[in-house]
């Protein structure tokens, strides 16, 4: 019952705040995309997320939380402010990369990174840096079309919520319930035809949370070391989409973070697929990778293998279709 209350509170507050900032953006012509759609949805989602998280954390868990978790929230807010300024000023690519690199160095000085015991510490540090940089920007890359970033974020947050319940981590349960609530609210405004987008501030904020929280969760044990790859599976589609985008951009002679129209979603639309069909294909692939991660928590089993097989098949079909279009 408590979990339902957390979800409903964040969902209702999400609707109120997103609608308010959407109207504000339209009235004063601020944060408007080239298609005249406000990209202030991130602000409308982040504020209710933080309100609900701090309220229910104090109510259900208490005010005493691990410093690691506190630093995660602090850094996510700092990144939100940086990217909010980016939404206003539109930083150059060079400036954006430098700011993100310095920011991630600071993050890793305070929070736990990837810690694979058989690897040297410096390799773990590099992996942690690349993981945070990659996942954070992956969600920013997803905010290119109606319903994509919000829908994928909702599916992934549901997967991490289930995993958090299974491993018995109440702090993670609350935070993913809040993400599920605000993402459900955001989708009401973002599904085709989109009336609001997330913007750099929102997509980077939630991407960063997924990146660092996936490192924070203790999934693997000595008896089940394979569970270490659970976050990679749950975040499978954003990772695959980003790798695809980087390869295509490099082949074109572009920098990996340089903007271009080579996203899988946009390629599907160019092929003649309507927007709902394109979203359905991407949602299915995302869901299959998430189910792989969920069932891996029980170690390698028949359901994990089944969904892993389906995830590979559907991903291959999706990439083949996109490459055929190109």
C-alpha cells in the first residue's frame, strides 16, 4: 500500500508540475524546440521526483541514509542545474565534454564506482568513468522523438524497481517508485503527438541516476558472480543505441557526441514506419533486455536464457532494418 502511495503521489505531482511549466514555456516562449514544442519537461519531472523522494524517504526509511546515497542525490541535482543552464545557453560540444569530464571526476571522488575484484583499481576507475559518461549521455540521445526517452526510462525504472524489491533495498525501491511515477506523468505529455520534451536537464538528470544507482546496487554474490552484468542487461537498449550511433557518426567523420539524425528511432521513421510502430519495436527490445536482467537475479535459469535469446533476435531484426534503410 505504501509503494502505491509513493507512485501515485509522484505521478499526480508530475502531471501538475509538467503541465504548469509547459504552459509557462508557451506563454513566455522559453525553452522552445524548432518544432515549437517546450523542452522543459525535465524540470516538471525532476521537482516532483525530489519532493516525493525526500518526503517518503523520511517517512518510510528515516533521515539517516548512507553518505554514498546522499552524494548521489546531491550530484544529480548539480548536474541538473548545469544542464538547465545548457538548455538556456546551448553549450558548445567542447564545453559540454569538459564540464561532464570534470563533473564525473568529482562524482567518483565521493561515490562508489564499479568494483570488479579481479581487476586493478585503475581499470575499475576508467570503467566507472566511461559508464557514467556513456549512460548519462545515452538517455540524452534518446530524447529525440515523441515517447522514446520517457517510455524507455519508465520500462527501465520498473525493471530496477523489481530488482530492488527482490534484493531488499528500501532506498532503491523508493527512488525507482518516484521515477516510475514522474515518468508515467511525463509520458502523458510526451507520447505522440508530443506536447513537451525532457530537454538536456531532464534527460541527463535521469540518465545519471540510472548510471550511478546501477553501480550502487549490490547484485552479485560469490555464489552468483554472473549477476554482476545485470545493469548492462537492464540498460541494454540505451547502450546498443549509443554504440550504434557512435559507429555511424565515426564512419561519417563526426565526433561521437556531435548531433546528427542517425538515431535508430529517426532511421525507423525515415523508413516509412509510423511513429507508434517505431516506438513499439523499441519498447519491445528494451523490455526484453530488462527481463533478462530481472531473471538473472536468480542466476542463470531457463527464463533468463529464453529472454536473452529473444532480446538478441529482436535487437538483430531492429538493427538489420535500420542498416537496410541506410
